[in-house]
C-alpha cells in the first residue's frame, strides 16, 4: 500500500478503508430500450470470455446497428450453446487438468503426514500452494478457490489431521451412544450403532462394497416409485369424500376396500346388502357387550399382566364355578363370544361370496365408473404389500452391508487408509468444490447474456403500443358492463362459482 494512500486515511490501518467492495453500476442504455438491441459496450465488457473463446461471440451475436447487436440464438438454447461451445469447453477442460496437477501433488504430500505432525503448518502449506496454483488463471477468482479449501478445513479436514497427529493412520470404529430425549425412556443412554471418524462407513462401502450398495440403491428406486404411485392415488381418491380419505394404516386401507365393495353391492342388490349389514351390526353389538362384561370386577383377576382377557382364562374360571353372580357373568361372556364369532363368520361368508364377483369385474375394459373406487383400493393395498416387502428387503440388505463394512476395518493397511482419507475423502470433496467454481465460468456468462437479452428484448414503443391496446380492450369491457340493463330494475348480482360435486371434484 503506497504511503500517501495511508496518509490520506489519517494513517488508519483498518483494512475495509482500502478495499472497494462496491460493485460497478449496471448502466441502463436508453437507446437499447427505445429501439431494441443489446449495447455493444455490455458485450465488450465480457472481453475475458471472448479472449479464451474467440469464436463464441460471433456464434451468439449479429450486428444490429452501430453500437448494438442482436442475440441470434433463442434464450431457451442459450445455455446449451454456451456450455457446448468447443472453445469454451476446451478452456474449462484445461482448467480442470491444471487443478488435477495440484491434486496429484497434494495427494503425494498429504500421504507423508506422520504422527505428531502440526496441522496448522499442514493447512498453511497446502492453502498457499493452492492459491499460487490458481493465480494467473483467467476467469476464476483464486481466493474463491482458496476459500473452498479453508472451508473444508474448518468443517472436516482439520479434525482428521489432528486425529492423524495423535494416533497416526489408524481407522478404529467406536460405538455411538446417544441420550434418549423423549418418551418413557427419556434420559437413558442407548447404543445407536457404530462409526469411524477418520474413515466414515460410506468410504468403505464405495471402495469395497459398491455392488452391494448398488443393489440397495435399486431397491430404494423401486420403493420410491411405489411411494410416488401411492401418493398419486391418495391425491386423486383421498379428497373430502374420496374412498382413500384419511388413510394412516393398512387396516384403514382394508376398511376402505370393504366399504367400496359394500357401496357397489348396495347399488346392485340392496336387500342382500342390507342382510349383510344386519349381520355386521349384530357382530358389532356382541363385541360391545363383551367389552362391557370385561370391565366388570369379576374379570379383573383373569386378565394377564398386559391387561388382556383371554377366552381360555374365562373358561378355566367358569369350570371351577357352578352358580352365582360371577358364574352368570362368565357364562354370559362365553355365550356372547360364540355368538360374536358366529356372526362374524357369517358376515365373512356373505362378503366373500360377493367380493370375488366384483373384483373379477376389474378386468373389464373399459372399466365402469362404478368400479373406479374399488380399483383404487385394490391397487393401493397391492402397493402397500409391495412397499412392506421392499422395506424388509432393504433393511435386511443394509444390515448385511453394515456388517461387511464393520468387518473390513481391521483388514485395512496403512496405505489403504491413506487412499481412503486423502483420495476418496479429502481431495474428492475439494475437487468437486473446485470443479463447481470452474463450471461457474459458463454459468456466469450464460446468466449475464440472458439478463441483457431479456432487458432489451422489447423496445419501449412496442410495449407502449401493447399497453394502449390492452387499455382500450379494458375500456371496451367496462363500457359494455355499464350499458348492460339490470334485472327487474335491480342491480345485477355478481356471478358465483358453482360448487363442485364429488364427480366434478375428482
């Protein structure tokens, strides 16, 4: 910093005083707004891009009039044209190769880390090397690249280096013990699995068990497809009066299935359906009476430690009695239980007889509208079963993979640990971040040209004419409304949107 610059600020060494953080003003061009065309000076300001990709400018623009150009590709094709241009693609590939050299050198250096190394010196050395490697490269900010390393250092790499400084290249697993934060066991500590800080499980899986992980990923894709189809069914048939309304379990879905069949049955054979409903009501009445009986004091001692009452316990107690109030209550329970089971069996028989008829009709093409709700419930139940099977397969496969990964750690050699940490963990993460910075070159150019093209796409006179035409149409509509006579001498009421019924809502 020149001495006279410091003196101008009264020798105040506060750094922000010497850094201009304001962005250059984006000047609006009146000529461009009035007559169309993108100002040439805005395109010239992107000169660094035309330097590395000299033919790209001619690909994108044609002359309009002195001082202005037109974009010759559609805005929808702008990104594809820029990102796919051979010269710009070659430039990005060159930057990628340039930073690959830094990665190769950094990998060799980081593998030399030893126990008792000094992490602060490690990061200082490699950060300065990366900064020096990035300086002088066109269209990228060296300090943005540098910052990616520093951010990753704070997030992960620093802790890893301190582990290496303490223990060397050692990958040891440990149990993860967490405190229960809610529920009846709140405050207790539980084992939630295992982990390895230096070499996390995903690194082991990716390098040694990629095939097993790919199989699990495929199962998850299938599960996601099933879940998506279930969501679509719920959206279509789960409305206020939909057959799949308020489903939260398989029992709910099975009840919806039963209700769909009963609805069709009632439409086609009301007397037979009424007989079925009578039997169902009878079974429900018996079940209610059984619950009432079980709350009597005679049954309290017969319940198991979980508070459940079994028919065997009632019969065993009844066999030891002959008369009395308790005998009568227990006998009533046994008799009612039989009636309830008989009624339920009869209802099941009636339902099964008609169920197969309606389900077989689902193969009809085209499908009658009356069967749409039934079709939805059948499909939903099938998807639920498939979802359950897939979740079980995924859980079992993940358990096997978890054990394979856990058993792999004791087998790791020091060079293998170095490869996992340096190549697979540190430098892969940094390479992804830096590549994002490089890809941003094309994205920044695309964004700037898109902004300029949209800014000057419509000349102001044309916009004024369109606004005038629209205003004239509005005035015409207003005049028509004023001229319209009222009904029976009263002011016309605004029209209301008709309420949609069930069919319309679907």
